[in-house]
C-alpha cells in the first residue's frame, strides 16, 4: 500500500471512529434511566426558608441518625436500619420512623418505607435494594418531636453513613 492510500485509509478510519463514538454517546443519552431526576429537588429549592427552619429545629432537638444498609451484590430485597439517638447518646425509642429513598442512578424510582423497631434501631425493608449510592430522607416522630434529615449511604460497599 502506498503512502497516499494509507493516508486516505487513516482519515476514513478516524471519521468512522468519531461517528461510532457519537452513536454510542447518543444511545447512552437516550436511555430513560439517564434522564431520571429527583422532582423533590425543585421543591426543596422553592421551600428554602421552610428547609432552613427544619434544620434549626433539628439542631435544637439534638437527635442524631446513623443509617446502615444490608450489603447486596445484585438488586433484590434488603433493608435500611436507622439508629436514632438523642443529644446524650441514648437511643430514641417509641418513635415512628419513615424512610424515602432512591438510588442516585435511578432517581425516578422512589421507595417509601415505614420502619419497624428491630435489632440495632428501626428497620425499613426495601424490595429492590441495589448496590451503589442512595439518597435517603428519614423522618422521625415521637410525641410532638419531629426530626427530618437527608443523607447518602453507599450500599454494598461501606453500607454505613452518619446523618445530621
């Protein structure tokens, strides 16, 4: 093959590679899961003042939440366990705990679960727990006290997070 033919083949090969890359990127971008977003994100922005008031109320209450998740290898049944402690570090018992969670890569699939008292805290069962990063909002009610906090937990890797 002479130099002119090699040069032409190089240009054609480069262009074919770029076109192939574009096709792959378009297919990835057109995936419905890639278009997922958290609708509540906009609500939080709209309700900024109320969110600040909730953060101040949480700080006055002094409760802390530690969140753990069942390590999983593939999507399937699992659980989040929330350990709620007061300002002195004593467990908060007799509370009603609700979790709202979604996997960051699948934000359009939101899971809400009522937690039951269990070993180590309040346990909320999730039907489709998958490995990866989850955003979890926890609401704790006991009498007139109410705590709402949000955090992230890495399921299947460390599976432990401390929330404020």
